[in-house]
């Protein structure tokens, strides 16, 4: 089926009281695996491409320096992959831009085939953030594309997003922001952090989500609440990576119990990236340990060399340069590359499948209305009246 906008899926999460995991992908194999594991659990799927992930999928290994043109190419590559596997799927699939840096990044994603975008103006003064978000909403809604904004600052590092400390979201400001921008979803700061170093035993300030949700309900305003920086960073995977020669330190996530407790408090969408990165990297390390003859493979030996030279890293993008054609387009030239792709897909399914169950979206796919972008254009126009 065609990809759907984010709004109908979010409306389902609010109505039935569960949270939908949103999972970042940086390769065709990852997109395939995310869709397949959601199909297995009969859950709708949100696949996310971060702004710089589009740069990486556009061929820029140094994705931190990706240009707008790189991002345009990458957005189309991610969208083509998601459409390829989503078009034959029985579940609703959303492709969402994570942390759009500016209006042009959001526009490039929409033109590339994304059905939902996030504009991250959280580092801007309140009025400037609101104006930028309003501009993106106007452009996106006219095309049936849903929009997520952000208010409040999360500490930590994720691609180009960095902050040394958190600024919690003010519930009253959140309601004003939602009213004036008409966003479909709002990422809030309530104790989560970007990256893999969130600290031990993090406690979420769930009262922030409760206050925002109560205010929205009182004024009969729809907006889903989003939990960014919510990877659980499974400790068994961290231990396995280090046992295989990795050098990960201070690597902790948000506990499953804390995230599950936030769902009835009003959290509807939970973003996860680090868990996937860890599982994929662990699988590749295991593969080369199990099959040492592959360490000198003409096609994938370079991946082993990068894994060995970057022991303190776990983002697969740091290791996949030797097979960028496979990353970007899904081409598999030989059995060795096929074996690495299998490692990637298995890691994604392990990390994502666990969270589909924990967040409660399993079995909910039939509840989600399959709305086309053209139909959503009409709905957004009706909402403006």
C-alpha cells in the first residue's frame, strides 16, 4: 500500500492508548528489516531518516558535512527503499524526517517522498521556533504531509543535534506553541537524552507530559506527544560488543519501565536509534570473529578494518563505507556482502521487535486508517476552517 502520513497513526495511538516506536534507518537493508519485523507483529511502522542520514544515503560518508544536494539524493534513496518494501506490505508505513535542520531540509525530504517531517527549532528563541515551525506546517500540510515540532532542549548528541544540558518543556508554552503552529506532534523535553550516554537510572518527569495532555484535552486540541532520545541501550549488547574488542564506556539508556510508565501519561511516539546501531555493530563484530577468513575479503574486509580501528564507536555508518552502493541502493554483488547485509537485518529486527512488544503497538495495524496524502490534504484544509 502507499505510504501514509503520520497523523492517522498518531490519532490511533491517542485513541487506543499505546505508543508507536519510531525507528531510524540509514541503509536500504535497515528499511527492509524494520518493515518486515513490524509486519510480523502486525504493527504499523514509522521509519525515520534523520537530516544527516539523508546526507549519508546521498553518498556522503562524512555526513556531518552533507550539503542540501546530498540530502536531496539521500531522501529519494531512503524513500525509494521504504516504498519498495512498504508498497507490498499489509501494514501502514510512515516515512518521517527526524530533526529537520531548517525549512530547506524539510522541503527536500517532502520532495524526496517523505510523508512526515520534523522541524527542530528547539535551539531558537520561542517566537522564532514558532514562526519556523508554522512555515513548515503551511508547506507540508498543503501536500498532505504531517509535521512534528520540538519545544524544550534535550541534552546529548545525535548527528548535528547537541546540547550540554536539558531545558524542560513548559506545558503552558507547549499549548501556545501547538495552537499557533498547528503541528500534528510535539517532541518534548522531560528527562530523556540523545545518544548512548544518558546516565544510570534516569527518571522521567512524566508530570510534564501529563500537564500538556490535560491542557490539550481541556481545550479539545489534538497533538501527539513525542519522546526523543529514548533508546534503551540494552546492556547485554554493550557487554557483547566490549567482549568482542569494543571500548564502549558510560553507555546507558532509558529503562523500559520508565518509558512504559510514560505512555499512559500522554506519550504517543517514542524515537529509538542507538539500540539499532548497537545491535547491528555487535552482529558485524560477531561475524568477523566467527569467520576470520572474511577479515581479508575483497568486498567486506574493509568493514573489519574499520571496526578494529574505531573500537569506541558503534554507529554502523562509521564502518560501512566499503559497501556504500549496497547501503544506498540495496545492491548485493556477492555472498560476502549478502552475509553482512544479513547481520544488519538481524540486528535491526532484534532491537525493533523487542520494543514493538514493549510499547504496545503489536496487533494494532488494522486499527490505523489508511489515508493517502491527497485525502490528508483535504482533511488539513477542513481543519483550518
